C-alpha cells in the first residue's frame, strides 16, 4: 500500500496592511506573477485561495463601461419604469 506524500506547508505572516506573502516556491509552482487574480473564501479558521486565469478582453472593458454608465443614469434618475410585460418585451430586443 502506497503512502500519500504530503508537502510540508510553508509559513508566512500577515503584514500591517493585511497582505500575505506567497512563498517563492509556491509562486513558481503555480505560475503566480504580479497582478495574478484569485478567488478567496473562508470556512471556520481556513482561508482558501484559487488562482484564476482571467484576462480582461476588450469586450469586457466595454461591458464594464456600459454598466458604469447605467449606474450613473440610475443614480441621476435617468431611467424608465416598465410594467412587467413591457420590460420583458424590451429585454428581448437586447
């Protein structure tokens, strides 16, 4: 019966700004570079980080700009209120 081999975890500390240093070996192993994006969650006393391979595409930037403009319109009262059926009718056009 083959025993599982576990890597010895490396230790790190949290800075005064809440930053955590990811040890060099781990960064190299996972290809983590400056600007890498992570999803972070917690459960009880454990923090879980998942490296994401997300690169912003030009269409993503356009969508974010449109969302920003829409929120600005809403905040300034520039919007329409539709009855439910008309709303879905309008939504289908998109």
